[in-house]
C-alpha cells in the first residue's frame, strides 16, 4: 500500500520569507514516482514537478526547490522569497511503477503568504 | 486552450437523482483518470482508462458509479441515485502513455452538491 503524509496542514508566512513543505511517503515498490501539485484558490491542480525514485538529485526551478531523500522517504518542497501568489494548497503525491499511475495524494498543506 | 476540460463546472441535484459529468482530455493523451476530492482532502483515485479500456476501479467506486470512455477520447462519469455523501469535487486528469510515471494534467473539476 502507498501512503503520503503531509504533516503540516496549514502554514502562514510573511512575504519574502522562505518556507519548506514537508512530505513523507511509504511504499513497498523499489521504483516509484513522486510529484508536487499546486491547487490555487481557483481550484485547478497545477503540476509542479515529477521525480523518479532513481534520481535523488535535488532540483531547483526559480524560487522553487525540491529535496528528495530516499533514506528518509522524504520529498520536501521549499519556496524561497515567498510571494502572495504562492498562497495555495500544495499536494505531494506518489505513484507506482508500470504502465499506469494510480496516484496517491497527501492531504495537502495550505500555505498562506501574508503581504 | 488545449487543456483538460470538464462539464458542467457545478451541479446541484436532489438526492436520488442521476447525474452525468463529462471530461475532455488533452487530445494526445491516451490515459484518463477520475478523482474525487472533498473539502480539506487530497484527490482520491476513482478509476482509470487507457484509451477506451477501463483498467482499474477503486473500491470507492460503488455500484452507483459508472464511467465510460467509448471512443478513447472524452469520458463520462455517471452517478445514479445520488446521496448526500456524493457531494464533492470530481476531477478528471489525463496523461500520455508509456511505462514511466508521466505527470497528470487536471481539469477544473465538477463540483457536485446533493441536497
């Protein structure tokens, strides 16, 4: 069985602060994929990143960075110099290998960036 | 706009009525997924199609739920004899095929309210 835990249900930061969203996952698969999605107040889920379990390199995309640590089963997401537009619910997700992807989502972390 | 589209965006129905939702995936995507999302939760997988074949159904999908993708393009999700517990956002997503964990692109969702 697959499980994704996002222990932080809500976080508030002041604009320009850095913030890290935690994600811990459980799976018996040796190969798997991890994702982060953003759900702004408008409601539509927006894909942010996909990570193969074989690739433990950290990734940076503008103000976003991701830290994948297989040893601790974590895939954390950091927003640097947060902006009000970053306010949203962020979901971490996990899918098994193979030809289809039954994605298991975490409960989400609601981020509020205060101006 | 060539993203995933869903219709209707909102549906209010009385308990016991049947409802049908439509999803049009991104045109080159051969995989299509349905999820349900309730307030404060992440999306929960309901079912998945590869082309016109329905390959997996969650146990969340009771006998009152049925999904089709007749020509491997758009899909419909029907709920018969709706119950108040069916009130939720129903999300459709699509992805390309292959053995890798390709990211899913989500539509705006259909919000169902059962009164």
